C-alpha cells in the first residue's frame, strides 16, 4: 500500500470516529472571532456513583439481615454448601461470604429483629 493511501485511510478513520461522537449529540459555541465550533457531548454512564453506592449498601444490608435472621453459623454453613455447587453457585458463595461490614451490621440489628 502506498504512503498516501495509508494517510487517507487514517483520515477516514478519524472522520468516522468524529462522526460517531457527533451522532451521540453535540453543542455549538461561537468564539469571540465569530467562528462556530461544534463539540460532541461527553458520554456519561447511565448508572451514577450514588446509585452504585446505594445498590452496594442495600446488598450489604441484605447480607446482614440474612446473617442476623439465620445466625452466623447457619449462614456460614449455607454459604459453604454453595461452594460445592456449579459455577453460578460458587460465584454466589464468593459474593455472599461473610465480610466485616456485614458481620458488624448483623450484630447491631440482630437484637432488634429478635
């Protein structure tokens, strides 16, 4: 391939990237000299950090609730049974294993639930 053709393909690739960015939306700004500049909107995550932390807090509270209702020993036995299962159950066992935050919350809400 010739050098000119490689440069042309590089320019086309950059234009495709710009076009894809502008397809997500853009805004226009007029500079002080009258030149109109278009800038693509920044892509933002649909799940904000606050929502992620809220889901994490709910999940930790749910684990603490299960620990306090079933008791720590029974909960650990149930999680141990999951470790002998298939791949999905092993992932569930890893996620549901006891952690210091859930144990502390379970110890705090245990007397309230009983």
